[in-house]
């Protein structure tokens, strides 16, 4: 949880081989999963990497988009910019301070998922029933540190909700 007590949720579509992207795009087309992503992230603070944001091409409506980039000069209209994951999480907390129910969503890409994993409380993973070639992968995470709390089957994918199991010794992935 963020210091303000908000849940940090990672939302991703992941193929059977861990692929989440290929050549700066998604190597499958699942409209029902895109709709799920929209429903899940709507009304929340959404943290995206610069490449993922640029691949989308615009800020997603109905969300406070925070773009994480190492480039200190990068800007884009309609988004907030952060340069570290802790800065992005702090900015999300500031944006949500007067908005009850606003949570922090992590929407990718791989480097952002990897950086956010230690802070995540929940993962909502669409397990895509494909194994395409790709150059971008979701980070590995220890299944014994996470508990599956819900699963929904859909045509071509399952949506799985994972909740972190807190134990002594830290909150690594």
C-alpha cells in the first residue's frame, strides 16, 4: 500500500510465455481484455512508462495518467511526469488526496512493472492463451508470495486476481 493507504494494483495481459509486447505493440487482439483494462483503471491514477504511453498516443480518458520516464526534459500535454517509481507513487497519492476511492494502477511496460512490483498489493493479470514471439516480458514473481483470490474465464484468456501475502522480511515480488 502507498503511504496514504491506497492499494497499488498492477494490471497486465501476459501470454503463457511471459510476453507482454512485441516491437512496441501488443502481439494479440482481445477487445474484451481491452474493455477489462478500461473498466479496471477508470477513475484511478494510472502509471505508465513513456514508451507505453507513446504507443497509446494520448492520455487515456477518465484516468489521471502519470508517465514514468528517465528523460528529465520529456513532457506531454495532459499527463503528469515522474522520474522514479517512488516519485510516481507519491504523485498518485497527491492526486488522490481529495478523491475517495481513487487507487494507484500500474499499466506497464516491463520496466515499470518491474520497478513497481515491490510496492504492489494486487496484480490483475489477464492470462492470454497464446505464446507469441515478443521482446517485452512481464517480471517473474514468486507465486508463494501471492495468493490467487479470483479467476474469470473468457474467450482466449483468463483474468486472475492475485493478492500479496505479507510475511516478515520484506515485500519483494
